[in-house]
């Protein structure tokens, strides 16, 4: 896929300069040229450097240094749901996050209370990578990714992640002058811990008609335990009035998941599911009901934060547009409760932490908050 790279802006820093030796085997053939369009702040030329992965702790420190003049970071803590004796030695950490496409943030989304400087890619790219590096998930599910080839794929490949990317066929990013190509869904996984068995890029349909929304579904096997897990990431149709389309898209995704799981499940043990996404749907919508009552027996992990264990967070997205303020829950991590246990959930920030101008901001790069959960297999710990 060809991409058009717009100027990044800002001064060059030394962040990730030691990543370059790992990139020659990471970038797709279409970008493997002298002018590869890789982000110069992360991928500087260093001939003769040894082929070794960078230190994520050092990269995080350098990222924080690049952001030293910003407002305090949103500090969030994990709620532990298991005691020390029953907690797994190493859980499966999963991140779900709509990172906000750069072209949309600067162009179409019109965040009226967010200073333009806070929306510049020269700043946001550090905030996005800082968020991922701070939690070091084993599996990262992202939406609105429009800097995959030049930034996220090479940087995370240097940290040991393999990935798949599925762009929207008619991405609204392409209507923005100076865009970096279409946005889409990306799924990253730690290849030192998991091996890839199967992956599919899916264009979701409604009544058998292809739509503009996509999903990535991947089958992974843990290298130590041999257990398999099916992971999906999606981004359903936005805006009020499209509830019926989101419901149809969700049903189509559930069919694809069922097919992939049945194809893989040759043993008596069912393959558990992890489905992450910006569903653009509140919990009262039909698509939420379809997932919660599906024959795949899925449950929403973030309900674990509530006192009764049955209620979603008050919000996963909080923004101000010309039409007004919107504080709502749109993002979910669905899982198979019969096979997986939720061990920890990352808390939501308070209204005071988010601030009166809401999101995005100088402190946080997206209008959606990341969701992070630790899971373990119920039958056996890794």
C-alpha cells in the first residue's frame, strides 16, 4: 500500500535513533527504498550499528524527556481482581485504544477546546508511544491508525512486536489535505511470547453489502503453554442514526470469529476469544446486546470495575465539539469468561485529571482512553 507522508513538524530528537538497525527487515517492500518515508525522529540512519532490539525502558525515558514541558500525565492504577496467591506469574496484558487518526484530529474532528499545538503529530506521536510503552501490553489493538508504516510498525517491531494492519477502503483521512494515507485497524502482538497461526483482514458487511468498516482477526499460540487465543480488533460505524448498521457489522464480525475458532479448534478444548474495539455504541445499543448474548459466550472485561460487576464505566471517551460536550462509553474488551479470567483492569481517570477542556489535550493524545486488562487461562497458569 502506498502512503503519502505529510511533514511531521517540530525539531528532530534522538528518540529511537538506535531503532534503525532493526528496520531493514521490518518495513514492507513498498517502503524499502532510499527514501523510505520512515519517521526521521525515530528512524535515523546509523550504518554499521549492530542488529539488536532497543531497550524499552530507555525508549520510555527518552519519550518522557521529549515531553518534559507538557502537563502532568494521566496517572492511572490497576484494580487487582485476584489475590497474590492466585495471580498468574505472567498474565496476558491486552490494550484496546482508538489513538485518533492524525488527519482527523487536525482536520475533520474539530475539537474546539483543544489547542492546535496539542494536535500536532510532532507531539502526539510521543504521547501515543509513551502510553504503549508505559503498560507494555502483550497484545495491542488500535483503531484510527494512519501512521502505521512510517512510525508504529517499525518502532514496535524494534520492540519485538509483529503486526497486521487493515486500512478502511474509503478512509475519511484521504479527504484531508496533507494526509498520511488511510486510517485503519492494527493488531500487534509480542512475537517472543506468541506465534501466529492465522490472520484475516476483514471488510465488514451489512446484509451482504461491503461497508467502510474493517476488522483484523488473529489466531495466536502461546510459545510456553501451547494454549491458543483468537484476538480481534474492529472499529464500527460512527454517528447517531447508524445503530442498525453497527448491529449488522457486529453480527458479521461474530460470524467471522465463529468460523475462525471452529477452524482452529481441532481438540476438545475451546479456543478463547479476545475482541477489542471502538464500537461507537453505548451499552444500550443492539450491537452491544448481540455481543453479550452471542453463542460465543462473551463478556465485557471493564464491567469488573463496577461494584456490581454488571455496569460499564461511565465513559471511555470525553470530548468537546461544536455540537457540544460528549462523555460516553464506546470502547470495549470482550473476552471468553469460560476460559479466561480477568486478573486486573486499568482504572479510568477522574474528571479532575482529564481537565475542563476534556480530550484530546497536551496530556493525552486521543479523545478515547486506552483500556488495559490482564487475563489468564482459567485451567492452567503460564
